[in-house]
């Protein structure tokens, strides 16, 4: 796994800051979970399964985006992908700030919402797991931001790791708002949305800098080719 330490930090920080945004958007869902209809001995497990389902959904999305990024990297497009991803995040911020209101899409997909409604009326441990998984697939600005970072990891495994870290970062605030809702009154939750454009712009600029100033090492003439047992072979041009 070759994810650089800075990207571990970026993934986790995006989740932590994004969780404040999620408190306003997904907090009502977390508080609406029918935990009280379960036996006391099952309530902690149910919350754990709910968040495990969310993180599993993020991991699946990370696998998809990381695989796409790996294919682009093998095609020699790692730097352009990083630049395009950075520009996308900056453009996304302009869209969400209302500068291009006609391009804003906020429709929740019916095929996700319908089964979620059904599971909310089925207070079982299995239902909690599926509620979390489906919630992880709902359209969310911060998930899009994290997926943009995941595709630039250029590896399926690190794409999964990136999104798992993002998901883990969202858990503390969502657990807190479920058990201590007074810490996040409605007026305070509405102010958390200011974090989204700030984080999006910062990550977009970071990806741009990475793409412009961080050259990608390729195997060229005179370069080293990794072999088994940690050895390397020197590639030299043939002399005719």
C-alpha cells in the first residue's frame, strides 16, 4: 500500500470535518434510527452495525474509484487526473455556492430511499446494517469530495483505504449527535455547512499542486526495473 502519509491525513481530516456537515444533513437520520425499539443489550451493536454498513459502502465506492484511477495511472495519466480532480472540486464549490444554480443536482435516488424507509420500520440488527450501507450511497457533497481524492490514489487498495478513513472520520460526530443531541442544536448544525466549501477548495488546490509540481516517475531508458526479492535491474538502451 503506497498511500503517502499526507493522503492518510487528508482522508481522515475530510471525514472529521465532513462529519460536522453530516450532522446537519444526516444527523436527523441518525437520531431517527429506531434504537429504542431494540433490547438494551442490542442497542450498542445496532449503532455499530449501522456505521459499519456506511463505511462498507464507502469502501466499495473507494474500490471502484481506486480501480479507475489505477487504470488511468497505467495509461500515464496520473498527473492530468490530479489536475482535473482539483479543477473539478473548485468548480463543484462554485456550483454549490449558487454561482451556477442551473447545474445543481440534489435529487435523492428513489431506489435508495424506498428500502431505507422500509428498514426504518424494521428494528432488527440486519435492518440497521442495511440502513447504514444505503445511507453511504446517498448523494452527499463530502462523499463526492472524498471520492475525488480516492481516484487520485491510483490504486484499488489505497482507494478503499482512503474511503475507509474518510468513513471512520465521520463516526464520532454522528454518534455524539445520536446520544448527546444537545451538543449540536439546530442553529449550530446549520452553521457547519460553511466547512464544506473551505475543505473542498483546500483539497482542490492540494490536488492541483500535486499534479503540477509533483512529477510522476515512469520507467524510461536508463531507469531501474523492480524485480523479485527487492532487487532491481538497470534498463539500458541497446547499442547497434
